[in-house]
């Protein structure tokens, strides 16, 4: 009976946490550059069934056969491209990130919905400068803007064409070092970036890698699983406990 109670409880706990993750993914299905979070599972306690029985935790042995939610991992798979025609909308095809200067330091994003400030600085919709390959802001003069696949920004004017800079594309040997901040910005937590292999596509944005259909189906699935665990807990709490306290003493 205790084994079943542990299973139902840990199942409900993991599904409740997974429900929060699914809701956040669905809410950002329309956010450019958003990376969905996926659940992973682990044992309940350290000192479980794979340790020496003389030293292992007895509680761990009892409940480690049931998985609970270990946390969330960012899914860095590619999102679909959407053509916008805006010359300052940039999308990344492949693995990599843009670097931006925020009030909290350098952060990374795949949201390439950039604008040109009145001073000519390439920046995000939040007014944060986009950085070049040397981690410096990029100033773009007035003119017709062209961005090549490697991020080189050239501007054509009546006086000719000139290169304004190169948008930096960075990557990480271990993407698990990145943590999400907000909806589509990532903190490298001190990990040094390397040159990214992604190509830059001008006049397009990368959509979220979580579709509304996929997110809705996941929400419904997790809700049903949570309801099943709730019903199981009620069975153990009400019916089994009643039998244990009322019927067993008569035996």
C-alpha cells in the first residue's frame, strides 16, 4: 500500500510541475526565438536501490523506484522561418546565437527582430545594442542595408557602398550551460562562447520551436495525467486507509 501511495504522490508532483512547463511553452508559442523547455526525470532520493544495502538510505530504497521531475532542459532545436521583408529582421539557420548588451551584462538570443536607433546603433526591440564579432555595438549609417550570410552588414548610399560591421554569431560547446532569462534571452553563466556555424538570413524571423498545436496537446495530456494521479491518491487516502483502520483489526 505504501508503495502505491509513493507512486501516486510522486506521479502527481511531477505532473503538476510539468503542467507549469507546458503552460509556459504554450504561452510563448508565438514568441520569436523562444526555446521550449522539456522535462527530464530522476530518482527521488540519493542513496537508492543501486547502492550497498548496508549503507543505502532505507527511505531511498523504498521510493527510488519512482521517478520525479528532475527539472527542465532547454530544447535548442530549430524553429520555423517566417519571411518579413524587413531588412533589419535577421534569423539564424543552424546552431548559434546573437549577442546583446543588456543592463545585466552580455546575453544571447535568437530573436533577430532588430531596429536602428536614432543614433544609428543596431539594437533589439528593448533598446539593447546588438554586438559584433568583437563584442562591440554596431553603428549603421543611413542607406540601403544588406546583411550577408556571415552577418556582414553593408550599406549602400549615393556615395557608394560601405561595410558597417559584422553581426556576431556565437555558439557554445555545451549548450546546457545556458539558462533562460525572460522569454527568449539566455545567460551563459560565465561560459565563453565560440564562433557559431549558423548562417544569417535577412528579412526573416525564426519562430518559437513550440507550435500551438503541439503545446495544446501536451497541456491536455499532462492535465489528464495529473487528474489520474489525484484520483489514485484519493483511493489510497480514503478507501485503503479506511480498510486498514476498520477492517484489518477485525481479522
